[in-house]
């Protein structure tokens, strides 16, 4: 799942575009009903293959059930091979499709529980402060008990973990830059009768990462509300002996965060990244700024249905 669909723009050899992937999975005629759908959100299937063994995790589920089913089926996702799910943070556009994903995983794996990695800070009701002072609320993230009733096995923690043998799930991400200040205007409350409180820091956000043998760390950051530069600083701190190879996901440089595009684009150049794969909430202004600063050999935008194959 991603905000955009783009099966026409040229891509590097290691990226397969949506329509090519769909043809590989049996599409015989291009038609609206054959294609994936874009929606505001992000969902990535991450598969690690080493020594002949492949292991897959789902990182976020996008915003809604029908997009998971539509896109997953058309792209030929092997739901039975997904052995764990990670929810990056407590926002509807990353959590809304996970119930459907859990149902499809269990239908394909014989009904086994699905480990679901969650942070304890993501279950309050959230909203965004409006210009008139009111609050537009967001859908809540289901509670651990609700997830368990769906067939998940909630793993609720603030600490880093390694899942599926090879995938690092970070802990809470320290805020070390001066300009990355979270999501301006976000508020939260514990229950319907409680007052709204500032919640701009999103301490529940986490990233995942995979070490590509001999090349470096691929970091997946779903929304980067804490700042993509903070994300990469923490990835470097957690694995200091491994160079950073690539960053994929939402860099959240749209909307109110457009003001920090110059600092972010400049500081991203200090990590030695071979590739940046901006997606979801990065925004077109930031995408243009990234490409102008770092070139289209480095900056490869994501889109619905794209398959990225990075080899050691």
C-alpha cells in the first residue's frame, strides 16, 4: 500500500513496476479491475532470503481492509509465509488494514496465531487540532485484547527485538535533532471524557531494519513522525558496525513539516546512503528537493505494487 500508483515511470533494474509484477502473477489484460489501488497509508511485505531460506514479515497494513485484499491478491502475496506483523505506530493509515491481513494470514497458515508487535503508547484516541480550536479525531488502534480476539498474538513492548530471524524492530526512537519536532497539532486522550492533551512527539513510533550481507543496513520507516534523520541516527546507534545502505518509507515532509525540508535533505546526505526510497507521506515538494540534491540514481520513489529486490 502507498499513496500513489505509478507503473509508467522508468525505474532501476532492481525495481519491478506494478504492471510487470501483475503480468508475472497472471494478468492477461490491462483493466481497472486488474490493477492495485492506491490509498493514504503504507504497507510493506519484507522478505529476507538467506542460505536458501525465505522469511517474511508485514510492516503495517495500510488504512483499510479492502486495499489489503485487493492489492495482496493481485500481487500474489504469499500470506501464509508471513510469520509476524509489525505496527509502526498508532495511526489509522497504518493499522486499518491489519485486521484483514491477519485474517488472510491465518486462512493461509492453517489458523495459527500471528505475532503482532505493538508499542504500549499507541492505544489512546488521537486527533488533530483544527484551525478553529476543535479536534478532528482519528480511528483508534484496537487494544491488545481486541487484537487477540482477531487471532493475533500481541507482543507489546518499548524495547528492540529481532523477529523472523533477521528483522530488527527498533525500540523508542530518541529525538536528537533540533528541527524534527514530531507531528505539529496532534493531540490525544485516554477516553472519551478526558481532555485532549498535546501528543506531537509520537513516542510509540518504531522502525524496522535488515542487514544486507556485505552491503549494509536497509531501514524501513513507515512515517518518520520522529524525523527520518532521527530514525537513521538511531539505526546507526543500534548497529554501529554496519553501514547504512538504504532508507525506505514515509519521510513525512508534507504539510506542516514542509518547513524542515531543507535541513532534512541536507542531513540525509551525511549518512552515506546508496539509495533513498521515499514513499507515502514524504510529499511531492520533498521528493523534488531530494532528487535535486542527491540525484535520481539515489532517490527512487515508492508506489503501489513496486517490488524492490536488493541482493548481497
